[in-house]
C-alpha cells in the first residue's frame, strides 16, 4: 500500500487520547509505504474542510510531548454529519491519496467509523477505530483508553475530600461525577476507601433508580451517626420512570446538557434536612487531569494506536481495536479486533454483578476489576483523630 494515512479525533477528549495519536504516528513512521501521516485538525469537520497537519514534518521532541499532553492536540469535534458527508469524505480521501483512516473516539465516533467504512467499501480505503472515552461505555471491549485516568482522578479526589470532611465534620459533601447513562466513573470513587483511607459513604449510579425520599432519610441517618457524609452521585441519575432527577438544561440531538445534579442534591439536604451541605463538580478537570494520568491507561492508549495502525496497513478494515481481560490479579489483557458494526452506538452500562444489592455502592468484584486500571496505589494519608 503506497499512500497516506489519516488520524482524526472525535467527541470529548481524555488525558490519554494523544498517547494513542503518538502510538499511531510512531507505528506509521516504521512503514516506508506510508508517504504522509496526516492528522485532521478539528475532527470530522477538519476532514471535510481538508484541514490537515503532516506529522512526518513534526520534530520528534514535540511528538514525545503527546504522551503527557491532555485533551486533543489536533482538536476534536461533535460535528453532526449527514449521509452526503460520508460520500464527500471518501472523495476527499481519494483526492489526497489517503488509503488508511484511523478514527479515535467514543460511541458516536465508532458510529461515524462504521458509516465511513461502509461508504469507503470498494474504494481501496481502510477504516479502523481506536476506542476512547472516559465514560467506559463502548460495548464488547473490557475497558477503554481514557477511563483508567478518569477513574484515578475521581478516586484520588474523593479520598482528599473525604479526609477534609472528616477532619471538620460539620457538613455533607456531594461529588458529581461524569457519565450520562453508565456509572463507571462514579463507581471508581469506591477505590478511595481502600488501604485504610476514608472513602465515600454512598455511591449513586445511573443504573439504579434514584429515590429522593430514600436519599434524604439515608443522608440524615449518616449525618446523625457521623456528623458528616461524603456522597458521590452520577450526573445521569434518573427516577424510577426514567426521567432525570434534574431536567436537562439543553438537549440537541445526542448531546444533553444536564443541570447540576450535585448542586441539586446539596440544596435538597440544606432545605429539607437543615444540614449544611456543599457540592463539588470536577467536570472537565476530571478528564483532563494529566497529573492523575494512569501509566497503565497511557501505555494501553499507545498500544491501541499502534495496533490500529498495524491493522490498517496489513489490510484490515471495518474493525475497532479492543481489550480482552485475561486476569485481574495480576492484571493481564490481550488486544483484540472487534467488527465496528458490533459497537456502533451500543452503550455499555455497569453490569449487575458490579453494583451492590441495595444500589448504594459497588461490589468487591468491581473494585478488583477497576484497581489495576488506575495504575498504582493512591496516596496514603496520616490520621490521628477518632
């Protein structure tokens, strides 16, 4: 295959999406048949605008920085595509002699990957997906690059907040975590309570129907017993009828902009229980914190980028790179290729065996599954109080 290769990013970035970019670029540079290694500036919008950067001309010292650079170094987008856009993309790819396309993103991007694969079939263009999402909700793969670092951030942040709250036990703190329909990030806060640290008192996942009265009664009980409480709640909490506990501020296609669940719950505690409460919402900080980048997550992101590039150059198309867990203690996994049509827009929620029976926490099986992904122990703290 003599021709060019294109990498593009889609959807929300992570702390390791650029590590996958690094893996793909470095792998492509080993292959003399790849004439130019392009990156689409601004995701699919950049492809449609023919706005490319040529990584063949980027100094190696700058490429090395990709491994520690959060967000997307080439820019990403959530461009809403029409059917004609895929035909236009194929025309642009042929015009620039791009024979391999690597799409790095979450569920929406894998949908785009599958549609581009169908449009490019028979045109000599190979299309391969690289998974990426802090939400960890792509189907079939054991986990996704980006999740381990987001999980580490929330576990560490929860441990720090819990230490603060118990040192001055006067209030309830509600931490709001990302994850619209899947509670993977929220669940990771449980790791804060390992190794003798104080963790969250309750974890509210979107997979379990939220009951406001039950929440208030349980929070009052916690406060009466301890004088404080740390609660981690998903941004996607829903009532038994499936409606969000806080109405979305704005919905546009697949994009939903939620009201602040943490602020809503803290306000409930103040108004209904008369207890001082506050909310914390890390939001973007949680997915961009490179100081909490998991080394396991980073290395697997690089591996996913390398493997996707190899697969495309060896002639595979219409597949997404994924991970299959082969052990948790010690941790081991193997890289697999998944037909992209099997993951297009299929969100993966937390399985029942990872959620505690009463729906207010997670099981030991989840902790065992998640622990290796965060890449090492959290910081230990001293404590001399009661």
